């Protein structure tokens, strides 16, 4: 074999190994080559050695099939290293397969058609190029590398050592050593996805995947009115604050920078005649898939496994929404993030549902989701005021509002508008601010400054909202849906989020304090449990007092 062919054969082996041993270029969605051995590459190398020794040649059709399979492994490797690094959870075909097309559509909908078409063509060309490169590498291996290795006995020692290293790594015999030599395999990820999908689609698996009766079901069977008796007919406003994680308090840079904004919010709470208590709970997700946290709190079921979430949507299990409705409340879902028909809303069963299309925001678009949270609340109160007509009293209301402006990449940061009525006009901020927003730059490699600015804004509009006239008294629960992406919160960040109860009723606040909340706006550890545990605590605090017992 000539030197040039030997060099190409060696290059082919390196390329095939590198394709399945990529590592994430943190904190970006890019990848970098890794020097370690891929278990799948070593297994393929042994397979090709055996095939060439037995048959002498691999057919063109078999090479094409191998290249296609290898490309799937390469794509799996990419997802397997990028998704956990950026979003703090493993890749999930059941969930991500539904969310990624929606995210791409939201991203592309405002671009010219040729941009989307060019991007699609570019992706197809990239996949075709990768396939061609992999097939070329496989052909070099079976034509040159494998025959030479079978003839040259000196190669048997490194092949044997590589095989031993991979087997030891997979068996966990010396993880401290083999971790530096062998990367984690991709095939178990595909195996997990196969199990997940079969659980979702095979009959009889749902009941086994979901827990038995919850505290919500017990409350529904007893008396919904008693279960919410401590509210005494007041409105209940449940706000999920997008990307509001423990890092807003505990991150070495973000925490101190937001201290003044929190002090201002605490002053706004006090000025409105309200009191607040806070705690930490553990979210059901990290960096994305907010629905897992939303429905975990509403259902009282731990949905940190995305499969459970999707299975729950196929059932008729009760939620806080159904409990409040049974207790005589009008239930409202305010979803400014949505601008498409959302089929899952049928499970939630809101009496009134508003998405971005219903709000008709006419101001400057802000990021992917366009509608600023401050406007969403102002517009909702304008469209559906809480006070009834002179002749008819409106029922008490449950408002469920998942905010969206503080979504990654946390920019552009809108200004707080103290004139809430102006928010409802086509020019909510004035020409100068509008121009600034349109030209705002988002640094994807350092999103922390925008994160701090976004929660300074969030604290401002929350405090400003409390100063508005309230036609009917309400109790508010503010809770984070998840920590922001690891590129902001830091590698290895926890899943903890703050929760705040805000009310004018000091007695009601005392019930939350008795359950582990800390008076004031600063939560304290330990964590009270998961968001599903918060559901149980919420039902304890809101239940009508049992005779002689303040906390039933």
C-alpha cells in the first residue's frame, strides 16, 4: 500500500472515530473533536475486520447502508452532547420531536421565504455532504485499512488494547482511567428513546407510568369550595415567571446585581398594602420545556419525565384548573407565547383562553415571542375586567399566566412603562426607545447582562402592577418555571426556582409560613420539594380551616 493510500486510510479511521466522539463547545450549540475512542467506532472496526477476513469485500449497497446508519449515529451524538449541556436534560425524541419543528417555525415565520428555503437547502446539503464523507471513509477502511491491519500483526496489539479499554469502560471496571480514553456510547440513547416511544404508544402502559390518586383528586371528591375556602372568594393569580431560577439570588454576578431591583419590588409590595413570603422549590425541567413545570404544579404529579407529561394530556386527571372551576371560579389561561392553535389546551379546560393573537399587540416586536409581559397583563385587564356589571357580580377568577418576555436569549430588554394605558397604543415606548429595541444586539455568548436586565424589568412591572387599582382583591402566586440555560446559570446548576405568595391577608400568609415559607421576598433553603409538592402545600394553605385546627 502506497504512503498516500495509507495516509488516507488513517485519515478515514480518525474521521469515523471523531464523528462519534464529538464534545460540546460549551456554551454554544457547536461541537469540537475529542481524542477519545468511540465505543461504536471500535465495534464497527472489529465488525469490518471480521467481514473483510471472512468475505474479502463489502458490497456497495452494504457500504451505503452503513454510511446511512453511521450518519444517524452522528446526529444522535450531536444531540446527545449539545442538549444536556445547554438545557440540563437528556435528549428526548418524544418531546423534542414535537417542540423543535415548532421552535423552527417561530424562528422562521418573520423571515423572507427565500431565507427559510436557503436554510432548508443548506441543511440538506450539509447532510448529503456528511453522508458522502462517511461513505468515502468507510470505503477507505474496507479497501485499505482493514486488509492492511489483517496482514500487519503489529496492529493487533493496539486493536486489542482499544477493545479492552472500551469493554472496561462499558463495564465500569476502571471509570477513573477509561473516562480519559473512551467516550460514552450513543446506542443506549437510542435504546432509551425506543423504550420511551413504546411506552407512549402501546396500550396499557399509561396507568403504570402515572401515579395513583393525588391530593387534587381527594379535594375534588370532597368539597372544592372547602378546598379553596381560605381564599374567601378572592381572585387567584398564578404567574409562572419564565426562566426565573435560583440563580437570580445565588449566582455570584446576577444575585448582587438584582439585589436593588428586589428591594424596590419589596417596597412596591409593602406600598400596595400587601405582604409576601417566599421559598425554593425544585422545577420539573431545566432551561426549556416550561410545560413540564406548568402542568406539574397544576396536576400535583411530578412530570420531570417528559413522557409523563404527554401521557397525562391523554387522560382526564383533575388539575387546579378543574378544582377552581368546580369551586365556582372562572378559569382563565393567558398565553402570550402562543400564536398558533394549541391542541393541548383542551386538556386544561380553561373557561377563557387568550393567546398572542387575541391580545393584538401593536408595538415593536420583542424577540421571538414579540409580546412584552407588561402589555399582556394590561391588555387582559382591558379586555376582561374583573369587576362585573352593575347588575351582575362576576364570579371569582383563577388567572394562569405563563410569562414569556424573559425567555432565552433574554433580549431585547423592554423598558418599563409606568403609564400602563400607553402600553395599549401602537406607540407604547416612544420613537427613541422603539428604535433602540429594533437595533438591540443579543450576545449569545454572554447572555448574563441581558438576563439581569430582563429580571430588573420583570421586578419593575410586577411592582407596578401591584400599584394599579384592583376592582376585586386577589391573592398572587409567582413561581419560576425553570433555571435559565447552562450558558447563563453555569455548568451543573441546580433545578431550584423561587416561589412567592403575595396577599393582603396576613393570616393567609401565616399559613404559608407555617408550611415552610419565609416572610419577605428572599427565599431560604432547604428546598420545600418539587413543584408537585408545592401543589399539596398550596391546597393545605388554601383549604378552609378545620374546626380548632388552622392548618388541616
